[in-house]
């Protein structure tokens, strides 16, 4: 039923919570969410497996808890969580409470968290007590000290600092299913559901998306995979970005199947999860697919492999796919949008169409989700139902703050250089946005990195270098490595920057 509705425009009027509730009605006692089997190695608590009914109760319990804290409708609630059951429960609970989710990347530390949440006036943070050996609750508390508007820090896990609201009991609540809805005026799906963050040459850009826009992004990829109803999914992509929401949360909600979550990469845990999937789909960073296939970790039961390309300029140079599973490439253009295309019969990537982007299995009469064009500056521009058209916060359009403007035709520039192929019907992405360094899905302004290192250690240098897996990697050199790393860590610097100064063959690099 959900799959059928998702193939027609009626599905786009649903909120994400509507999609979840419909799945729960169909599969009340079916398994909805499954934690990584190695969960206890990086986060507190045994692995969780939740049915749709259990997940529904936990979502309602957490939604009620957020309202009990005094948070109001449309309050922005940040969430920094690993790729576990808690991340999906928290995301949907924020929406069920009538609030706006602000997912932030797991590798962000105090500097980036403060800069981002100050821009959107977030009121609360939901995080984990620890991830690995690091206390994320401590990081959130330190960020809250710098941000007057943060009134509440909540966390899953044990050994929480004083002042942090514990949340583990939302999974044991038996009386939360009656949590009332918090309606907004007008069409609920048209309201902002989530705010994510992009980066351009001018700085950090908060991107607001409605339920309609998020569903459109998920639908673009979901229809291209031609997934069957209730197909199980295994995703390694956390929901800390538009691509993560569109490729992990939405396929699960649209299909109503079981979602298996994998955090970071651990071969034995991954292999065990793949074996557990029955004719399922894998969602992976594109750079990991060839090594995983060569290691024999793609089982014969895998029908579909979804490859997320955060450096889409590399897509045209990849080798032909030789695997038995259907491979669907997702070209991701920061937080602006994505284009999905299954590999051709020759195993090679399909060029990005110039104009309306169709879906291989699109039903007759379905709306076009995304359109492409080449801007006057020679860059790829996108428009369509998934592309964010509203500035966040209100008033930003009249200020010098960085934002995504659209042209008179409604196209938003991605900043990725492109060229039109000779036939005039396709585009090839040739370069990433200038001044922005992308390392394993994390974006940095090179100027900001240079300034930070110069202020911390004037004798140090840091550059970005090509990397076969990551697209780019950071490499640094200094005569005072330990002192520099300690200073950067005390300032709450992203670990990818700190890791650039770890020894590796005479020069230090950062990999993620």
C-alpha cells in the first residue's frame, strides 16, 4: 500500500510520521529497526531490535518527553547520534512532537556545533552518552555553555554528566502510544521538517526542507532501485544530511520493510548483517563498494546496491560494475539535491540527463522530481520538488549571511562544474565547488583550515591531496605534532583536521 502510494503524487502530501504510521498499521508486529550487532563496542547498551509497534511507542514516548521539557511547536532540536536505532527514533519523535529536526554529523566537535546551531537558534540537543571512548554528552554540554538558547541537553546511555536528561527509558514506556499530535495550520507536509547544513565558499549554509521535499528526495532514489514492498535494507549512511535522510530513512518508510543499521565499518559485523538480509538492498558510500566486493562481503542474497557519490565528479571515470546485484548510483550535490541512475547494461554509469531527469521504472504520468541545467558560470544547477527553495531563517535573504539563491527559473546552483556532452542531452560533472574540501563526506572551507592551523602553530602546514577512496584527504606537517594536536583538540576541532598530523610515511593524513 505504501509502495503503491509512493508511486503517485498523493504520497507526496504525507508527512514522514504519516509514512511510518502507515507502515505500522500494515506490519504491527514486524521488525522495523535492527541495531548493528557490534553496538556494545562503540555505544552503551545491548543491540536493539524493535517491531513497528515498539518503535511507535518509543517515538511517542520521546515526543512526549520533548514536549514535557517545555519545547514548543517548530522548536529546532539538534541531534548528534551514531547510526543506531536511537537516531531513527529521535528523528521521527522530533517530527511527531511538531518540532524541526537538526541532524548534525557525528565528527563535528564544539567549534562546528556552536557555529551551526547559533545560526538556527536550536533549543535542545539529543545525543549519546558516549561513542567509542569519547563522551558526546560532554561535547553537547560544552556547546550549550557557548549557546545561550540551548535549554536542554538530552542523551541516551549511561554515566551522563550532571544536567543531562536521560532518555533510555523511552524504550521501556508502555503508555506512550496516546501521545497527541500537534497540528500546524495548512498542509502539514509543507511545513519544515529538517534543517541540514551545507558549506560554500562563503561559509556555513542552513538548509530547510519540508516533508514534501524530503519525500521527493527519497522517492527519486527509491523508484530508481525498483525495490519491492517490504524489502529489507542495510544502510551504512547515517541520517545526518539530506542524502542520509533520503537514502536511509525514506526507503525504509516508503517500503515498510526492516532497516538494518551499520555504524562506521566493521567487516565481521557487516558480513553478519549481509547474511541476515533476505534478498535485500545495501546502501553504501561509493568508495567502499569495490573493496567490499573484492573482499567477498557482498552476498548472493543482495539484490540492489545503492552507491552514494559525494564526489560526483569522479563518477564518469569508474570501472564497469561486474557484480550480480543491480547497482544504482546516487550523485549527491551537497545539500542541494541528488540524481539517481541505475547502471547501464554495460555496467558503466549513466550520464546525468540535461533537462528533466527520468526514472527507469517511473510510472506513466508521475511528476518529474528533478531537472538539471548548466548555469552561465558553467556549473550544475538543479530544480524540482526535492530542491530547497526557502531561506532559513526568515530574514536571511536580506542579510549578508551565506544562503542558496535561486535564479528566475527556480534553479539552485550546486557549485559543481559541468560540461554538456556533444549530443546536447547529458551533462558530465567535472569539478567540485571551489574553495571547499570534501573528505569522506565532510566539507571544509580550505581557507578556514589554513587560518585555524596558522593561529595554532605558525610553523605547521596543511594541504588537501587526491585520495583513491575519499576523493581528497588532509595531510599536515609540523615540528610540534603532539602540542599542535593537543591544542586543536582542546579547541573542539574536527578530528579529520587533527588526524591530518598523525604520522604516515613521513607525512600525516586523515582518513574517514
